[in-house]
């Protein structure tokens, strides 16, 4: 069969433009958000909604491979594979 080049084009484009993705997850959906590399957590939250940037307090962060390995947010947190980013002003 024919192999699509779309994944490689998208990945290369993200790298050239210095973009990354972060994900938000609820009980029934997962969303991907695109931001520039080195964007600080409050500004990343503002990508979702401007109120989130103004009211930012904390983000819980984990790498997807750790989340996948442990099977849930709770398990990843319990075994120490999640950490918090706090806004200190």
C-alpha cells in the first residue's frame, strides 16, 4: 500500500515552527492544544480560555508514556510520575 506523508509533514512543520502539543483530558474527551515551545504554564492555559490565564494557580503535569504505562492519572500521581507547576508571584 501507499504510505501517507502527512504525519511526517506535520511533525516537521511543528519542529520548524517550534510548536508543541499539550493535552487536556476529561472523563469523556481528550483535546490537543498547540503552543510554542517554552510557553509558560499560565499562557498555555490561556490557549484554552483567557480566564484560565488570568486565574491560573496550578497545573498537574505528566508525560504521556508514564500515564499510558500506569493506566490512569491517579496511578501516575500515586507512583510519583506527575508533578505540579505552581504560579508564584
